[in-house]
């Protein structure tokens, strides 16, 4: 019984560690918590401590483990619905500064780099963007940013 309890405890801890490195939304962690609790119960029961000590300790380990896994699973599900905040998609809605412009295309600087840009809207009747003007990134297609003129109510840097 002691060997089986140790095996259950070790496998349960391994499942919890695997949960920390794989996106299973708490499934492996919950199984690991239950297996760890069962291992602790087997170890206490095999040592002769009886159910007076084994049951409360096992319940405590199971409740804490399942609570942590439920919290981690909830946070994982919430994080899946959030928009991307890295890579090129993070540039949408940010400020860019025009470095040079000819016709409907030019170069803008944003996020520490120069990007090819084209006019999205906001320059229909006005002249093209001038060098140093602040514009807003509307969308990204490939390596080209679509920019627009800043509205009067928007903050300018």
C-alpha cells in the first residue's frame, strides 16, 4: 500500500507539472490533484494513522488542488477570448509618424520600425500626409499598414 501511495503521489505531481506546460485548461491538473490526494490518503492509511488523520488531510489536499486547477482553468478560458496583444496585430490603433510620402503610399515609423503605408481614409480632399505628421494605424495587410488622419478629438503626441 505504501508503494502504491508513493506512485499515485508522484504521478499526481507529474500531472500537475505537465498541466503547467500544456494548454489542457485544468484537466490534467485536476486529475493530478485527485491522484495526489489519493496517494496521500494511501500513505496515511498504510502507516496506521487511520481515517482520523487520513481523511481530513486527503480532503484538504484535494480541495486545495482542485481549487488551484479551477482558478487556472478559468483564467485559461478567459485568456483564449482576449485579442492578440503581440506581433503586428498590436499596431492597430496606435500612433505612427510619417517619414516620407508620395502619392497614396509612403513610409511611417511606429513601434521602433519603418513600415510601408497607404492611406485608408481622411485625405480625400486634403493634400497627402506630410513628413512628421502623426497618423493612426487602421489595419495591416501583409507588411503594409493602412493609416488615416487623426480626428480632432483624438490625442496627438
